[in-house]
């Protein structure tokens, strides 16, 4: 077995829990369908979403004063197609697009031979994008929906299987629990369609995020190439200097891969310097390390600005969507049932959880009302302003 084959097997092994859960849920759904005692059917996801869509559009228009674009479509991909879609959410450099699409498809099909072949073909791109692919695909079972390029995608596997499994697990008589489970199912669809419809309105923020991520990934590619090009003697010196766990010499790719992940600025810099501080300070690179890898200082410098832009865009994208969903659904009985059945929490507990993006959006809404949402999209805050909404309000009003 080659080192590339071992990497491919390890990647699939890291997804084993997710893959097994998918298979278990699918098998259980088939078992339920074969049980003659279970005669209950839920409304299809396609019909449910189409019935809810007009309500979603009206709620959003009333609350934020912006319309969901008429060009927005809804699709219902099967599992493999949903995984491929997740691959499209990896915003690659232009020449890496085909490689990543092939890698995601190979991972989705658990094709170890193809994964190994792709790593051998372009080890740089594999190091950069395999972690994205693994992380995105590993979240499929908890992905209700997604938005990309004028289309809202709803997870057909989740919505067609989970309500049925929840009801079946309660035991007979199934009819007695149907109303509650069906209500929670509708609540989940409402929440998902609201969130993804907000994303459809945030087109400019999505564009800013995509452009920033592509630049970040170009830096990651340069870092991976730099490390893969290190000779064995220098590599050993760096391992010794950084006190890294030894990797046998017969695994040269693994040794360099370990160093790539350790020196990746997402880990190496963000571990000690949060994004708001990055706006006023640059990560200090150890002098000795910079001597051993002369390109490192420039790589980190080029990474800094687009990573901040990505952080700025995603904080507003997620914070604004979460804030709107919370306010529109705070009195919705279906949503309350969804929280209870699918999340195991009550509404006060859900509402109490707030991150920086939600808090910032809340503060802007308190000052500007619904006009604040358009401002957030057209004139997004900087990393420093996200920590102090008064700075942002002063800038946009000046």
C-alpha cells in the first residue's frame, strides 16, 4: 500500500461515523416503510416548502424591508448530489475547481483508489482542499439546507427520513404523536427556508466572502507547495526546532503534511491572535523559523487581509440570518415544537445563545430599524467595528 493509499483510507475513516449514520438512517427508513403497522405519511418536502414559501417571503419583506429575489429557485438534491453541492461551496482558485469537484465526488462515493490517484496527481491541492471536503461532507446529516448561486437547496434525505424516524421511535399508537412530530417537521422547514432566503438577499456579502476565500486558498496553496519543496535535512531541522512529533522517514508526504497543518495560519496565527486584533497587529513570526522558511513571512502577510474580509462577511451573513429567524419565529408554535423534538431545548434557551454576529445585528436594528439590514449588506462592518457597533454607526452616518 502506498502512502497515498493510506492517506485516502484515513480520510474515509475520518468520515466513518457520518457514513454509518447515513446508512443506518436509510436502513431504518426502509424498515419503517415495510412495517404494515406504520401507515402514516408526511407531506412531501417539495409540497411543504412550496406551501411555506409565500409566507416566508411575506415575513421577510415585513421584517427587514427587503424582498427575496424573484430569480431564487428551490431544489431538493439526493444525498450524493448534496455532497457534490457542498464541494461547490469550497471556493477554490480557478485552476483547482476541477480537482476539487473530482475529489468531493470520490469522497462521496468512498472511492479510495480515486482519492489516492488525485492526491498523487496534485498533492498541493489535496493538502489544501481535502480538509474542506471532509469537514463539509461530515456535516451533511445536520445540514437542513444550503444556498448557492440563486438556489436554495433543501436536504431531501434529512427531511424525508427524520420525521418518520422520530415518530416511529415513539412507538404505537403512532397516530397520537403525529401532530407534534408533523408540527416540528414544518417548523424545521420554516426555519431552513427563512435562513436560506435571507442568504439569497445577501448576494453582495456572499460575493465578498467568495472572493476573499479564493485569495485565502491561493495563499494556502503557496504554503503547501513551499513545505512540499523542503529538502529532508531542512524538514528535520524544522521538526526538531518546533518540537513536533516525529514522523518516520518512510512517510515523507505525511511528514510534510503535518508541518503544513501546523504552519497553516488558521491554526498558527488565529490560535493566538483573534480577527479583531489582526486588524491592528500582524502575527509575529519566529525569527529562526522565518530564516528556515524564508517565504513564510510573506505568506502570512498576504493571508491576513483576505482572511479578515472573509471573517467580516461571514459574521454578518450568519449573524443577520440568525437574528431575523429568531425574531420571525419567536412566537411560532411549529418552531417551538422543532426545538423540542429535534434540538431538545426550549425557546428561552435557544434565544439566550448569541454570538458576535447576532449581537451586532441586534444593536444595529435597535438604532436603525429595518433600514439597518440593507446597510449591513451594502456597507458591511470591519473587524474592529464588529466589536464596537458605535464605530460602525458613526462611519455609515458620516
